[in-house]
């Protein structure tokens, strides 16, 4: 497809894909365009010369030279332009733009010319050799010694090899990556005619759904509702990690070595989070092989035969688990016969839960036991195990699969191309491990109309940048995120000190096509939660597709900080969430979400959690369609509060909203079409009357303290000035949502953590009694609507339900004296004012425009004024979905 035409068509397509309503200011100002004629202009062309004058007739050769030619010559009044002529620009280093000297410059494609900036190395056809054509002398080259693992004519048929070492191409490294592990560059990826190929794997394919188990290896399959064949199961789990229900207190898994899980330790000096190196040396899973892996002793090819040496680092579990070694690290197996055994195979997928991926290295086997290197982040469970074996040469048996042999510096690429030939194909290896553009401390930079691709990290990184405009770009085939505005602290999302920093303000990503991404789309960091200063960073009118291909918790839009917006985007086709909110006063409005959360559980298309202070966030005027599995449109996890979900359409899903023990959340004026239930909830009460501390209690308390409570001497504590500022912001009515409704939470003046009156420590089971006089009684902990453990002031009102089910309440009961609790115990507007037409037609709903007729059943039940308001705010504006030319513009990955 003509790339420039795709990008120009995208702006209109993305606009029509979004739910268009009255536009309320985003707060983000577009940077000046830096058009030619307003200031200095230099030209760059692939056939230019960096010693040339930089004119149209004598262009420079590199974008970096264009940058340097304008350094210090541009201002807000006289912005400059680097006009980039059509062609390909291959990077060896990031294009760095730093400080005032590189501010107020536009980097844009010249006219309609196609500009591609890439980190990929071309692998020309004359460097490839067909394996079957090589004679005995060539195959005797030590660099090709691993080819013996392709030991049948069927496996060798159609395989080609490329000597990366001889060509000077770095073969890269396969690092351990996964949820809660600090991201490292991903391994190089092979791209053919724009499509990312598949690292040799078993089983093949990724289209399995429901009871089909053909695409993955399983333990017992229980959590995935498949008939697990027992391919990989865990022996002696309790002996190695302690009981499953005690994993968080045992200290035997990496997740138990994070700060939030170690607060029960008596010595404060032992409560800090372990380093990643310490965690990587912890006890790995141990597998009993069965099922399909016993057929032909398949697993015996995936690693050498050996019982590895275990290095005991001497660290033991906590308390009663103190006899369990937690740093029992198997050492590498030396002198592998690579003609028989795989040397760098991994198991990648879900190991300890159904919402966050992980990977472990296959180290060796003995009998029917498979040993691994590196731990699983969580307690490894047979019911959650769902993995593939990857980077396994002996499984290179399908067109499109490849393998890089790094063993003993062989550095040879094996590939089975479609049609048994490399002729006529454009083949590149993605090996660039830096950003394509990196902006730091700049103002007024524009990147427009460029195609950026092929990085093992993120495409565009902004740090402390202001008024940046990324406009009409295509970013594809990067292993992490397309655009990152700010960076995150080296922590995990579950901890109080996780935040985005250096996000700057008034940066915009718009009219762009971000697709085929190992990570996410746009990280929108910015703003200061202590002062509630806004970031006003925006992603709008973009198409973001096929993301989270290499990692989970990498959404199309990350909203971190204060006052950032994700609006009017078309987001589709991904295995995990689409948006994550971690902050305040965010907008997720007018987006079209489709075919998402297709390979995860316990998730939502929009997700937020573990903070009572994420106030003022709005999710509105969106269309959610085809949500995978048993997931929700909006998942409000672990006490999250102050969310507003209104005027959305949810269609073809299991569930609409999930309230998980938070306060003051409102879901109003939403339409649910063929949704099994409009919503559901969980109460902290479900763990029993003595269920203290509540799940993740230290985290949610610490985050609450950090902004709304002054706790002298505690690590996380607000200042009196911060508390006063927060109270004013959320009680004076000046802060408003997009429809003008004030953000009012006067109740924050009264919220409290239940604490022991005499000591001020939070109530624990040992302190509690139904009629205690120490501040830890039932009325104070479990019944007062101002207790943070009581889900008060929530709203689910004015719902239109077409062809689906109503809200499902959670319920918990206490005895002595008897009491029963549901969400509506403290909220009188849960599942109220329902309209339940028999069909879309009876409702008077036009799905093509998402407007209601004033004469349908909804108008009769909720009123014509409700319909008029809906029609004013919500519409598809004639055409609701991008054309197939954009949807299918790239099918890589």
C-alpha cells in the first residue's frame, strides 16, 4: 500500500471511527507547524551529502545532519523545518533532540514523498543459502553445526540460512521479560515484506479459542476451560514454594519479595524490595513432562540431558517457611552438544495467573523432569499454565518460522520462507536497540508524515518535552511502545512509588497509525499528583492496532499523572487491555474499542486499580465491541475510587463494569447490547469479618496516605498543604468533566483508614472484634460509609439493556449479630432506572449512528430529554469504522 496515502486516509478514518460529540477543550495546544518560509529550512535526501549546503538542490544525507544545521537557529517566532525527501533512512543511533538548541523545529516528509526511518538491517537475497543445497564441506563449518537438529527431510525442506556473523549483523540476545520484570530489549525479529515472522515455536499458531488446546501447552487447563493434556505440570509445589494460599507471605516467589508483601517482617530493614538480579536467581519452576511432549520424546530435543547443579545462596523463606530455600539457582549446563540439543529454548506465556505473561529458560531434562532457569514471578500453578516453547530450532516446521543460533558465536539465522524461496522478498532483521527519535528538554518540536519502524525498544521517547506534536506518522514493528511521553520509575504498578516522571506538558500524538507493537501505543505521562498540576498530554484521532504482542499490561493508552487525555482513537485487535488509568482527572472519551482482551482473564478494556485517590477520571462516549473471554469493558480494581463511566455503548461482551470495593464510582446512562451482565462487584467483606488486613491493604493505605492523610514518620505521607490543595480541588466545583459536570467529592474530608485508636496502626485481625472499643469494631471497619473498606456512594443508574442481563451483586454475611452486605447496602442507586427493550429496533437505537429515536421504548422509559441529551453527546457521525484499506495496511506480527 502507498504509505503516504494510508497516513492521509487515516486521519479521516480515525475521526469517523470515533464517537463524535460536542468537543470540549483537551487542554493541549498543538505545536507550531514549522512550515517552510517562516524560518530556516534545510533539506535531507538519501542521496545527499552531509557536507552539502542543505538546500533543495544540494541536500544533506542524514536527518542528524539536518538537525545540526538548525541547532541554535530556531525560535518560537522563527521555527525551522527539516524537509526530508523520500526514501529510507537506516539508523545506527537514535536521532537525539536535546534542549533549546533543538527546539522549534519540524521534521516532516517533503510533499507527498514516502519517508521511512528504520532500525532494520537488510538481509539481501545473495547472502542467503538453501540448506538443502549445501554440500558436506559447507555443512562441516562449525558455524552451521546446529543444522543437525533439523534431522528429517521434512524439517530441512525449504530452510534457508544466513550468516549474520559474516555479515557483521548483531544477532542480539533473548532476555527474560514479563510482567513485573523490568523491561529489557527484546530479541531481534525477522521481517519479510513488512510482516514480522514467527520465532520457531511449539505448538504452532495462535488462533485457538474456547476448548481448542492446539496452540498452547497446558497444565490441567482448568483456568482456560480446555481439556488440559498435562503437558507441563509442577511436582512438589508445596515443598518448593509453600502452600498456594500463603505465597504472598512465604517469601519464596519474586512477587513476595516486593515491598508491599514484606510489611509483616519484624525488622524494617528487611522490608525493601529485592533487586531484579536477586529475583532472577530465585527458585525456578520444575516441570513434570507429559501429554504431547512424551510423543516421540519431543521434549528431549529442547534442552540437554542433565541434572543441573543447584547453587544455594542461603536465603530462606519467611517465618514458618524459613526452611525453604528461595535462592536455589540452577547453574548453566556446560558443553552442550548442539548437534543434538537445543541451546536457548524458552517457555513463554502464562505461568502463575491468567492476566500477566512471563517466561523461563528451558535448562535441561532428566527422565521426565524438565529443569528451568529463572523463576516465575508468581507461584507457578498447573491450572494457569498456558505456554509455548519458543526459539527452538527443532520445531522450525512451518512457513514463516525462524531461529537465530547464537551458540558458541555461530550467529547463523535459519528461516523457512513462504514458497520455499527468498527471491523477490524484502527481508530485514530488526536489531536496533534504541529509540528512533528521542526528545529531551525540547519545546515546539513537530514530527510529521514519517514512517518509523523496527526498534527493539520504543519508537519515540519524550522526556521533559513541551508542545511536541507527533502528527500523521506511522509507527510499526517496535518491540515496546510506539510513543512514550515521560518514563516510569523502576518499580511495578502495584507499588506506591510507581509513577510516570518527566512527562512534560502539552504534547500531542494525533492522526497516526500505530500498529504491530510488542508493547503499547502511547504512554501519556505528565502532571504532578501532589500539586494536581495537569500534564495536558493528548493522544487523539489515532488508529492503534495489534499491540501487546510481546508483553501484557502494555495498553494502547497509558494515562499516568494528572490531566491527560486519550480521545477519538480507534483501538482494536489485541490480547490484553486497551487503556490503563493511574492518576487523576483523565479523559478516555469518544474512542472505538473492538476485539480486545482476547487472550487474558481478570481484565477490562479500560483498567484501573489499587488507589482510593484516582479521582476525577472520566470514561465517556466510547463504543466497546467484542470483548474477549469473561472480561469487562471497565474494570475498577482493588478499591479504586472516583471513576465516572457514562454515555458508553458496550456490545457483545460478558460484562460491562466491575466495582471492586471502591468508593464514589458512577456508571450512568450507558447502553448494553448483548452483554451477559451490566456489571458485578466484589466486597472486601467477602474475606470474612476478620479478613484484615484487606487484600493489598498496605498499598492502598500508602497511596491514600500519600495524598489525603498526614502520617508523621511514615514513608508515604501527604503534607498538610497537599491535603488542603486536594480538598479544595475536589470540593470547590471548579474542576469539571467534559460535559461541564463538576468533579465533586466532598466525602474525601471524611474518609478514613480503620485504625487502632491508641496506636494509629491499621486494624488487623488480632485487634478486631464486632463490639471492640479500640476503633476496630464492626461498625467502624465494615459498616461506616466513610471507612475505606466500605464501598459506599457507588452508582449504576439509567442503564439501557438490550438482549442481555442485569447487574449481578456480590454478597457477604457476618454472624453474631447476623448481617448481610451488598453494594446497595450503602448506595441507593445501584441497578436503578432500567430500560429493557426487547430488541435494538424496539429501543429505537440506530447502531449505524448510535442515536435513539424519540419514539422508541427508551424514550418512553427514560424520557425524551434523556434521548435528546444522548443524541447530542453520542454519535458515529455517519461512518463508524475505518475502511479495510487501513485495517489491513499491515499484518505483521
